[in-house]
C-alpha cells in the first residue's frame, strides 16, 4: 500500500442489531399473517345478515340469534385481527430478550397466549350488551332515549381519551422493553404468560373505550373496525401517537353530542340505510 493511499476499513453490521432486525421481521410476518387470517374469518362472519349489530341497528337488522360460543369465538378472531399488528414491538422485544437468554420459542408463545386470554375474557361484556340490544322491541328505534344513549356512549368514549388511565395505559403499551423488565425478567413460560395477561389488561385499559364505539355502530362493522385498528396501531407504534387520543376523543365527543341533538345521524354514522 502506498503511503498516500487511504486505508481500507471493512464495515460490519452490529450482530445484535442484525439479530434484532431479523427477529422483528419474523415476528411481524407471523403476527400480521395471523391478523390477515383473522380478518378473513371476521369478514365472512360479518357478511351474515344481522350477525352482530349495535345500538344503531336496533329495530332493523337484529333478527339472527347468536350462540355465546359462536360470538366468543368471533370475538377472539376480532381481537387477533385488530390487536396483533399493534403488539409487534412487544412480541419482538420479548423474542429478542428470550433469544439472548437462550430461551426457546415457548415463552414468547406464552406471552401472546396470555395477552389473547385477557382480551378473550373481556368478550363477555359485549356479549351481554348484544343480548340486551336484541331484547329491545322495534319501537325502541323510534324512541328519543336510544340516540341519546348512543350519543352518551360516544361522548364517554371520547372523554376517556383525555383521562389519566388512558395516558398511563398508553405509556405502558408504548414502552415494551420497560414493561418486560418489570414483568418478565427471566421467569420462563409461566412468567411470560402472566406478563401477557398483564399487558393485555393495560391494552384493554387503553382501548376499551374506543372498542365500545362498536357497540353503537355495530360490533362487526368492518369500516369502523379497520379505522379503529389503524388508530390502535398509530397510538402504540407511531412516534407522534401521543397526540392521537385527543384528536380522536374530540371527534367522538362532537359526534356524540351531534347524535343526541339530531338522531338521524346515528344510522348514517353506522353506515346503515334507512331501510336497515
């Protein structure tokens, strides 16, 4: 090498960074794949007339009885479809830590199972609400209290976006490594399952109010489901997601007040035709 020639340096990627990227890609592929499969199931079930509706459909399309096991299975599919993309950072972080500890795949599977279990148990709440909706007579659709109830539900969901619980739960959901350090530090599969349940509880605390909007517009209203899925994903994964709850919250409060004042907006918001 001549004295004036620049020295060649070989730049190699950080092995840990490369491992993290590979793990992220694999985890994202699996969770998105599960989400896509669940969306196919939900889309098929939503096509059934009157399958699962909300307050906006009272007196119009609520004619098909839904057995509890069928509904709960559909609720699990909804959870996978809507929530799995947003937990990619958490599952990827757990898998990276587990691999560095020399653990197999089972603890990470346990984490996802615990998370799904927490959301599955919550499915009893919309099931009870659905049964209550279906017991209402057709005259309820013409009453004054129904749009007021729907407007109140939307306004409460909107106001919750400004609350401390929402902020605290969202902070936890946006900090997967900090969460794992507190709840699953080398405890094996059992600890991972517990961590998944706890994370599921935080996620429920973050998202329950927005999910309750589906009780108004339709529990399997695909347009609203897609919109909420994008909101959940942005809240938890987008760097500017902190501002989103206030924007969404304001919109829901305005919509709730508008529906209470002008009831015909309720079926329009849900995308229902005048004839149901």
